[in-house]
C-alpha cells in the first residue's frame, strides 16, 4: 500500500486580506504536486468531515482516516513581505519530519513563476 498524506488548509495570518489568496493557492499547488508523484495518496480538506477541518482536530481526523502524514502551515502577510511556513508530521508518532520557511516581498509575489 502507498503511504498517504493529509494536506490541511493553510492558515492565513496577515494584516492585508488582499493576500489571502496565497494560502488557498499554496494548498492547491501542494495537492497537485504531491498527487503527481504517483506513489503517494493525497487526502484533502474536502475528504474530511466539516467538524474536523481545523487545527489539532484536523490532524486527529487525518490519523483516524488512515493518513500516514499531515502537511499544514501558515501564510503571514506583514510589512510588505509574505512568509510561508510548511510542516510535515508523522501522524503515528507526532514527530515533525520536515519544516520549510519561505520569505518574499509582496510586490514580487505574482512575478515569481519559478
């Protein structure tokens, strides 16, 4: 059987709601990229119950639903910059397996296609 990962909604924590789209777009990009691997089953928010779509309850739901890993994070918009933080956890042990942080100026946000 293939391992599975639950992609949790990215939390937006910003002073400017005009950058809120980044958290949704990032989640969609992560789902598409992970699904393309061919060796990993990807669970999304749509596959979980409405009561379990936030924070710790979402992690517990992904564990109960059989996902091996959870991927979640946040997007913060402040001071002309966007900070994206993502984290992958092992749902069985709760151990953090990977973290990544990315900083970018908001004016360059739509120009970066790489």
